C-alpha cells in the first residue's frame, strides 16, 4: 500500500485547540525540531504518534506531551 501522503502533495490542516482526539491524523511539531505526520493516541502524560505507512512500517514515537510544541489536525489531502 502506498503512503497516505507523498512528496509533492499538499495537506490541508486546521490549528488544534486543546488535545486532538484519539485516532486523529495530525502534524506535530516536536521540541527536537522534527515535524511528523502521524496518527495521535493519548496516554498518561504522553502521546503515541503512530506511523500511517504500511509499505515501510515504522515504530511508533512515544513522547511526553510537554515535548510537543504545536499540533495541527489534518482535514484533507490535495492530490
């Protein structure tokens, strides 16, 4: 299966006020400088950011909520 979004596509996002809901697609701006496009899952004081790729599976990123600077919720992808 090909990735949900690939190079050259545009993603439509909305600013996220508060916490995204479990399972939301987001772009998260992490404190270490990375911006990741992942599925959001809340935990106790932490967030699991899960890969959307099935062709090249990646381990989920588990990060403390305070290490996420900003989050945008994905509302669409332009092909």
